[in-house]
C-alpha cells in the first residue's frame, strides 16, 4: 500500500462542515419539538376554553329556562325556620320572585333587584363587575316511584290537586315515608345564586371561577363550577307593552322589568388557566352592552361565549 493511500480520510474542513450540519439538524429538531409542545399547549388551552364555556352556559341556561317552575303550585306558606341568605327572612324558600338580578358593572354594591342583600355570598371575594343571578324553582321530575330518588337533607315542595303547596324538610335520618305526600306531588326545591369568585382553591390564587350559592340542607352553600370565568353578564329581553314580544333589551332591569322578561342572553368571558404568550396589543371584548378591556402584555387566551334562553316558565307562573 502506498503512502498516499494510507493518509486518505476526512479533512478538517470536511469534519467541520459535517459537525455544523449535524448541529443545525439538532437545532432544527429541538425547535420542532418546542413548536410541537407549544402547539399542544395551545390546543389544550383552546379545548379548556371550549369545554368551560359550554359547561358554564349549559348550567346557567338550564336553571334559567326552568326558573319559576312550581309544578302547578299557586300559593305556599313559608314554614318556621325557613333558610335565608343572610337576612333571616326565609328568602331561600320564598317562591317569589323566582328571578332576581344585580348588574354590577362599575359597582361594588351587592343588592338584588328584589331589594334583598345576599349576605350568604363571599362578598369580599366577588369578582369586580360580574353580575349576580338568583333563581328559584321546583324540580321538573317528581320524587317517588318511577321518578327521582328520595334524598335526605333536602327541602321538598308538596302540591295538592288544587294547587296548594307546602314545604317539608327531610332531615339527615329521614326516609321516603317521613314526607307526608299522600295525594300530593313531591318535588325537590332548588334555589341558587350564580356569581364569579376571584379565586378557585386558595384565596389569592388569581384564578376566577363561576360558582353558585345553592340551597343545600338548611343553609345556602357555595359550589364552584367552571374555572377561568373572568366575567358573568346577563341581559334581559323585556315585553313592556304587553303584546307578548320583547321590545327592549336591558342590562340593568328593575324588579318590574324582570316580571315582563321573555328571554335572557347570558355572556361568559373565559380565559385560559395557563399563560401562553403576551398580547402585542390591547383588545376589547364585547359582552352585549358591556365592554371588557384586555391590556397589552396579557399572556392569556380570552374568549366570550353567548347563549339566549327563553323564560317561558316565568310567564306561566305570572299567568
């Protein structure tokens, strides 16, 4: 073998070129992995928003649609010791008004349209600007054979064939036979106040959440539903001239207006739980007649979800 043959191999220049190409390929692979991870985070965030928006709207809409339903009961006295919401007046069982509201845009007051102050709410943790919506109704499905199962620690509305009602409470050790239901329909009674709290798990965690203060047992208690809800807003379609069709849209209805509503439009403003990337410019989100500013540099993805709900049960209960 000659000397020239023994010395053949990769030159330094060729080695450096190969090393550079390898480094570029490795860098490209890393960038592809990072881009893929960012895309997955983005998709997960969008999915969270979509699911949260749909869940929140569905929960509020189902209660709104049935607000005022009493299973044919035209009158019902309040029992002694009826639960309240901080005022000691039995508010949680009072059938009327079946719908009460507080428009809190630019306000820190907590007064419902029926004149009551819902003292059972966590007032100092209410999300600024977010509305309050109080709803009362009976369950659509009766409790009993072929219907809803009996539950202890539950208030029930009993109705006789003449439309006369009575409330009965099933204590912790109660069974189906403890409710005097002979000849009467038995339905669970439901009262709830939808609101947005400024934290999810721990005060100060910065994750707003849609909650409902619900009648549970002998008191009103909070149950949180959807994380990431920045603002809850409702507008009402009102029939002021009595022709059966809405002729005005109100964001701050009075108690008299709420007695004439035909539909309600619910707006939910949600943001992602995880930060994604800062916005280069400020944005303005439209929630009906309200506007919400998202400042430049905000790292979250924001969406507004909307649904309009007919309020037929309220009209029937007023008839």
